[in-house]
C-alpha cells in the first residue's frame, strides 16, 4: 500500500507568501524613503529584512509547488498500481494479443497452404520420377525380350530413345515408345 500524503493547505501557503511579498515591497518602499531622507544604518537593515521576506515568500511558493508535485506523483503511482488499473491493463493486453492473433491467422493459413502445396509438388515429382524409371525399365526389358525379333539398329535406336525420354522425364514419349515396341514385336511374331 502506498503512502498517501495529506493535502497541503495551498491557499494558506499562497496567502502567507503573498503577504511576505507585500511586506518585502513595503520595506523596499520604506527603504527608498529612508535613503532619500539620508537616515544612517536603518536602510541597510531594512534591505536585509526585505530580501529575507522575499526569499521566504519565494521559498514558501517553491516548497508548496514541490509538495503538490510530490503529492501528484504519489497519486499517479498509487493509481497506476491500483487493482482496477492492473485489471484494465491485463484486459487490454489480452485484447491486443487476440487482435494480433486474428491478424496473423490468415498469414499463418496461407503459409501452411504454401508449404502443403510445396510438399505435395515434391511428392508428385518424386512419384513421377519413380514411375518414369519403372516405365523405362519395363521398356528396357521389352527391348531385351525383342532382341531376337528386331534388327540390331532398330534396338539401338529404341534404346537411345528410351534413355533420352528418361533423361527428359517425358512420360508421354515413353508410353508412345512402349506402344511402338509392342506393335513392332507383334508384327514380328506374326
């Protein structure tokens, strides 16, 4: 619990400071009159007295201002650390967190979709490579089986076409090549 300072009697302090200031000005006027009348020693004492009165007046105003400022600072600290203010700050922090999360949700969704699509493409690409490799091996087996049936130059040409289509990852060319080999071996058997 914070120390609460009592409310200073500001009106009273200001009245006393104002009276001291008026007294100092009256003493300065009296000093001027005494100097004009050429009275010895008394003007010097009056000058010191008027300066003391002015100093007291200004120090009273300054101390009252300092006291009011300290009291305001303590009140602000007490208000800042009070339970309702803490609860309000907590609610504002939760609302800010929720707003930030709701702002980030579409971005996170888009990021997840992007990475999912990327993974899907990688899987599809690796599956395509595997299928092309399997198709190329099947064509190579068909060509070894058709060695007796087809001339050697045709076999070499078909093997070269198989290798090139596999390098290019061209599955349609491999399918056409397999159909071509099937037609050639069929005509050879007949």
